[in-house]
């Protein structure tokens, strides 16, 4: 008799559970959310930026010569959102990847007059305007707002290391003879360095030009700045 009562009680609990839970399970399967618990649902909606980017401060001023022999300054980009990098044309390691990342950005915002790119060589002795022009053609640059810049060697190294705090240096022991950061700086229409925060709420300062995630993030943030 007790066994029968226990069986009836268990059956009743299973029935109630089925009435409550089965429709929810079916709904999750139909919406391809069967593997998402409430916590995962919250994580999946997490965004690295809430649309407000940190203002780090004014970008350093510069005056250099582009691939067409024209003087280009930071004022040339007033009213434009632009991405800046340091590189050199004979780089055998990270520069080709950085070039490809910049090409992704160029393609994404091609035709927008308010977006530009600045690529500054850290090997100005070799990278003359003519060499930079050939390099731009070689990698397939199409935008008139992408300037490849050269100039005085020490001025460029100071701009990288003291101005932007993006490391650049000469090292005879490495392939190519130079070392430099693979990071991209993002500058807004008013000439300020901008960035998103990391998961801990700290400004990231610069974007990784070697990783797909970095290119994805900077694309999103360029769009935010263009809309400001």
C-alpha cells in the first residue's frame, strides 16, 4: 500500500514537472537555444563597448611626407576618423599581416570621406616617397585618404616611442633590422586618441592589428566615432 502511494506521488511530481518544463524545452529547441542557460544568455548579450569610447588625450602632432611627395600633418586629418600604425616596407614578419588588416579597414569604409589611414615608416632611409608609392600599389591600396609617410628618422622614432608610446626600434639581431609594435591607434575627428575598455573596465589604449578580434573591435569603434 505504501509502495503504491509512493508511486502515485512520484508520478504526480513528474506530471507537474512535465507540464511546466516541456513547453520551455520545446521552445528552446525551436529557437536553437537548447544549450543556453540563463547565465549563458546573459553572457551572449555581453558587449565589449556600450557605445561610449574612452578619450585618452590628443594625438601627437606630426608633419611628414607622403608617397606623392606632399606634406601631411595631423591637421590634414581634422574632421576625419583615422587609424595610425608604424611599419616598414621590407619588414619580413608582422608588417604584411598589419597591411592586410588595414586593407580590411579600407574596404569596410571605402568611399567615406571622413575616414582615413596613416602608415608611418620606421625605416625612412630606405622608404622614400617613391618606395612607399610602389608599396601602396603592390598591396592594392585604393583610398586617397591612406597616406604612407616618411621623414626624419629621429622625429619618427620620437613620434612612435614618446608620442604614441608604440614601440619602434632598430635591432641588427632581428630579421629586417627593426622592431615595432603591431598595434593600431584610433583617432577621432577632433584629434583625440580613443579606445574601448576591456572586460575589467580598463582602457585598452590601442588595438591589435595582428588579430581578427582586434580588427573586428576597431571596425566597430570606427563606426561609433564616425557617427559622433
